[in-house]
C-alpha cells in the first residue's frame, strides 16, 4: 500500500488537483442532491374491489371474495392476502414479497387475472377493479373552501386549479378529495303514483324517450352533405319538469304535477371533507420522482400565490399538509449534528496528536464526507435524515483509518525517522490491516443492505452510506494522509547520543502508559481469573438484556395528531358527517384549543397518503379520519388528552383512536392478536375471551375488534308462487325497493362536459320510516297494475356480521389494545400467560399481528443473511492473518460489546428498537477493527528470543493511543446525535457509546490475554 502513498507524494500536483476536485464536486452535489424527510419505501400493496349491492357479507365472502383470493394466490409474487367482506362490497388487499421492486408487470398480471375472473362472478357484480396507486405520497395538500359557494361551484374551481397544478414540471399528479357529484332528484309520495296507476318504469320510459342524442341522418343536396340533428335532449331542468306522462285512463299529467324536482347532490354525501369546520375540496399534489423538494416547493408555492389572486372573491386555497418544511427541518437538524460531530472529532484529534497532525486528520473528514456525497449521487441516494445520520455514525469509523495512519507517521517522525520514509512505511505496514478492518465492518452492515423487509428498506441507505464512507476513508487515508503529512509535518532530529529505541521507550514512560502496563502484567499473570470475570460480566449483560424493553420503531416527532373516528357499524355517512362537523367546530374553538393551526377531516374515507408510513383508511361510511396540525410538538400530548376527553364526554357512542405519526409499518404500542378459524360464531367467542384477558391489564385502552359490531338487516323473502300468481317478478320487486329508498337512474342530464344522473325515488318523509316498507307497491308489467309487496313477499329482520375479515384465505379477527404507559412488548408480556393458557377448539389458532409481528419480521430479515456475512468476515480474517487462531481471537471479542450496550440501555431506560440493533452491528465492526490492528502489531513485535507476553504488552502499548483516540472520537462524535438527533437515533447512540466505551476497555485487555493464551506454547518465530 506504500506505493499508493508514494504515487500521491511523487505526483503532488495531480494529488492536489484530485483533492480540490473532490471538494468542488462534493459541494456541487450537495447543492443539487434530491432531499426528503425520510427514505422512500416501495409500497407493495394493491387493492382489488368488487361490489354487488344488497348482498350479505357472508354471501359476498363466498361468492366474490374467495374467488378473487384464489385467483390472486396463483401469483408467486404475492406474500400476503387480506380481505374485507361487507354488505354489498368486497375489498381484497394484495401484498407482495419485499424482494420485488419492479411492480408494474406484477400489477399488469393482477389486472389480467381479475379480467379473466370477472365472467365467473355472479351476474350483476361490479368489478373487480385493481387499484395499484396506493404508494403515491402527497407532498402537499390544499383545501379549497368558500362559505358562499355551492359544492358544484367549488368543484368547478377545484378542477381548474388541479389542471393548473398538473401543468407544473415538478408535479407528477394531483388528486381531488371531497367532490360531491350532482343529482337531479324526482321525489314523490308513493301513494300519488299508486292513485294515478303510474309505475316508476313509466316515468323512466318517458324520460329516456325524450332525452336522446341521436343522429337524424343526412341530406345530400347538390353534392353537399347536410347533417340533421333532431332535438330532444334536456337543455334545462325546466324541460324535465315539463315531460308529459300518460295515465292508464288516457289522461295526461306532467312530471311537475306529481314530483318535487330539485337539483342537488348525492344523498347521502360521498366521502365529504371538512377543513376548519367548513365543507372543502382537497387537492393532493404529488412530487415527481428524483425531484429536489426545495425546487418543488419554490415552483409550487410561487404558482399558488399567483393563482390565489385569480380565485373568485370569498374562495380560499389553504395548505392542509406540506412536506417541504418538515424536510428542511430534518435536513437542517441532521446537518447541524454532522457539523457538531466534525468539530468534536477535530478537537479530539488535535488534543491527542497536536495541531498540525490534528488538522491533517481533520481535513480527511470533510474530504471523505464530500466523497460520500459524490458516491450518493452515483448510487441515487437522496439526502434525508437516515443518510445524513449515517454519515454522522460513520465519522467515528471513517476517522479511524486516518488517525491510525497519521499517529503512526507522527510516532515514527518523533522517533527520528526521516519524513518520507515514515510517510511511506506507515501505509505499507497498516494498509492491508486497515483494508481488512474496513471490509469486515462493511460485511457487518451487509445484512441490513440485504434485508428483504420494509423496515430494512427504510434504513437501507444507512448501510449504503457506511460502505461509501469506509471505502472512501481507506483510500484517502492510504493516499492523502501520508501526502499531507509529508508536506506539512516537521522532522524531529535525534538528540546527540539518542537512538530510535530510546526515543520510543520514553514515549511509554507517561503515567497512563505505566498504569496500563501494570494492568496488562497483572491480567497476563492471572489469565483464567480475568477471562472468568469477562465471561461473568458477559453472562450478566445477557441476563440484563432480558429487562430491556424492545420495540420496532419510535413515533414521529411531528406536531401533528391523528384521530380515527369509528361510529357503530351501520351508521349512515350523514351521521358520521354530523359528528365530524361538531368535532371540527370544537377544534376551532380557540379558547379550548388555542394551539390548533388547522385541521382537516375526511369522512367515510382516509384521505391521501401524506406521510409514507401512514396507510389511509378503507372507505367506510361509519368511519372518519382527522388530521390536526399544531403549533409545536410539545402540544401533541395535551391535545391527545383533550381529544380523548371530548369523545368520552360528547360522543360516547363513537370509538376514537388518537395517535401520533409513526415511522414503522405498524402503530407503536398496540398489541394485536389475530384469531383464525372457520366459524364466525366460534371466532367471535374466542375474541370475547381474548378481550377479557386484555381487560385484566388496568391501564388498557382502545380495546376493539376489527370486525365491528353486527348490524340489523331487513330481509324481503319473495314467495315465488304468490309472485307468479300476481304477475310480479323478483326483478320488479328489487327495482321497486331500490326506487323507493335509494332511487333509480331514469336518464342523464348533460350540462357542458358534466353528466348529472336524474334519479327517481320516494320523498324523504316516507323512505325514512321502516314501517312504510309494507306499503310499497310493486308494479306488474305483465298485468299493468300495482301489487302491495306484502302480497308477494314476507318481511322479516335478522342480525348479521357487518364485516368479515380474512387473512391468508382464512377468516380472521384481530383484537387490539394498548396501555399508553407500556410498550407493546411489555403489554404483551403481561397477558401472554393467559393467552397461552386459552384452550382453542380444533382448527383455530392465534397469531401476533401489528407491531410485534412487524418487529419479528424485521429482525428475522436482518438476521437472515447474518451467518453469510459472518462467514465473509471469517474468510477475510483468515486471508489477512493466514491463521485460524487469530481470527478466532477477533471474533471472540465481538460479544464484549453487549456488556456496555446492556448497561447503557438499562441505565438510560432506552428501548432496544430496530435502529438500536443496527448500533450493535456497527459496534461489532469497531471492535473487529481494534482487534485486527492490535493482533497485527503483536505479530510485528514477536522477534526471535522475545517472550510472547513482552511482545503482547509492547504491541498493546503501541496501539493503545490510536485505539483510544478512535473510541473517543466515535463516542464524542455521537453525543450531538444522542442529545439533539431525536428519539429515532437515541437507542442506537446509547448502544454505540456505552458498548464502545466498555468494549474498548475489555478489548485492550481481553485480546492480549487471548493471544498470550493461544500462542504461549508456540516458538517465538512461528507467526501463523
């Protein structure tokens, strides 16, 4: 490796040119590199929906959901299938294996399968329809409101604004939420039609017969074609009022005489949206891939500011959610931590190595970081809190190489070695051990890069940046550090009569070196006792880890509160809307909630995905989702308490789940247990037992089942014999019921490019009364008379499941609950004995779901390739040392990190989450580095006739300062991230700081003891 340093020194101009190029290229990349708050995650889910109005949940499950599931299961890419079957509707969610990234061909295959399946589903089924656009994240959402404008007028304005936003170069798509479709309603009392003898079919025939858009042919006159267009289609609502109807007696009436004709909206409302208490239309704007979010922000906001001046008076366009400020804050915080870490590392190396050498080592740090930025551009890694924090974490590792090389050069020069010789000898001696240690650290992080899991994908850039940092650090340390030392360090001539050995000996006469030598002498004299103490502490640390609370990922630190509002199943969306509007008005009360900046509520829908880890709700009429934006993150907890109190006191029949945003795939803290089996009744029975076990925990809250409550259903059993005698068909009965309550589409009214259905139904007063069902008249087309429905059908009621959930093609119910004072692992530990003691019938079983399941999957994915990477580390070590015992010594030191990590987690009360597990991996890399350079030095110190313990002590003394320096730079460099990096990085920094501090101390003693024990009986010259 000395040749690389020799080339850099000999070609000084080219070396300087390369270093300057790195500086300018790195700064340029930093300014242009795409930035975002968090890494992108491939959303590998798609939804398949199908509907059959009026069909019961069980029949939907059997006739629609199961065939869809069976067709999907044929796809080898599918990992998980879940489904929801409810009255008249089926939702099947498809999740692919985490190893797939090119999803378009897979979704095309899914669409083709659903197209092929459509013909085998019951006639009248709408769908199945595939929605594979679930991974789109809205970087900004705007709420369009206007108290003095109708929803139709707001819709027209919203579509215009959407077109303007969609024309921007950095915008990929714009979706609209809260638009209400218009309807023209023809409402009357059924008795009026009965008295006149007019059937709804007659009304529909009259409307469709007049409302036509058909060609009338062409006239060929003198060789010129003249088209003929007959009139008839409705131009105004007044023309609908004037449509004539023939009565059975031969009379003539007009629609206006028997119907109340109004122009309105769908009834009930379809997925309405409230913004600050007002009906609103939300425009969700998504950013183009690979775009710098600051450029996106500048383009979008400047355009919106211009458009606001063009909006009609009284119309407001306000931001509801906006990603760029969160990204900027995240990047600024991470960059600040990085600068603090660089400053800390620089101070440490200057204190240990002196000003000149310290500045040289310190200059390698920014050069390495800039090289990493260039590599990130090539590897398409954006700037976000994970990649920047990875650089912070890597600083302690990447500075190791430069410290070891610079310290070795300085020690040689201080000992009187000629400057050029010292600058070439150090990389020649240490280049290969440092390369080995860098590669072993890279292999320690490789399981994270290879992990096939969504959490692993979230933090994958951590391993990518570590790889770039370690390789860049090694190259610069071997080439640039010796060159800089040659150019800027001064030679120290030997005093008269001094020798190199004498100068080196004086270096180790300091007090700390004397104490360390005595310590080494003591433990080498009592190897068994020292090894036993280390093993005892290791066993104690393993025991202590059992008291460390684990979790998957921490909650987000955004100043936002999420509220999931669940009304009883079967609640109409109008009632959910009323409850949501009251809640929105309560939030707007500045006396009660002064810190609320704004809030948006999506009724009957989950709204857009504005945060990558947040999956929007499926559309249910009895559910709503609210997002509350607060002034500061300190107000989140008080706001959550107030919202909980509000629903308990004001809306006791609603179930409200109040949460923070979270970073993992599942909400933290929730313990979810899935019950699988064939019988609905038995599943519900077991679910009740599980809920009873949850209630034994005093602080439990949010206890619920995902099947919702059963609902009441009216059954109209048509007696086919009676129906035939009356001349009535089942279709006529169904149409009569649908026309009475929901309305039948008679025709369409066209206004410009807007198509408005014309609906016929009973008036509000009669269709809202359940007892009026028996008075409905069914018109017989065969006989031309009306027949009371009670003459052809029996009317009864029954209770049935509102929702049937399925998991993996089995019926499955999930019971969830949490204790706000406990993590999910702690809560589950309390109920696990009772859960395990449940006696389940044959064919039924329990599974963990939610955070605990996700945590297990993430850890399994992380450790899946760990044996392979350990094998690679072993191969590298055996190749480096051409020995088996030396690699064994290095590997035996790895568990020592657990001693400090366990103590640190217990002392600070930190959680061992997935990020903390990554800290253990990085710790292993550092400890391996220390072991390699120490063993390599011992091999150098072993000379003919020298006692092995003397060689071990001499090597340990020589390597103590660089090892301690690298440890201190890592520990102190991570302190800013620990103190100011937020909860995401707290556990990792605790693990590394405490684990490295304790592990380094033991390494400086344990490695010498192991080496002396393994090689004591060998001749001094036998080095392998």
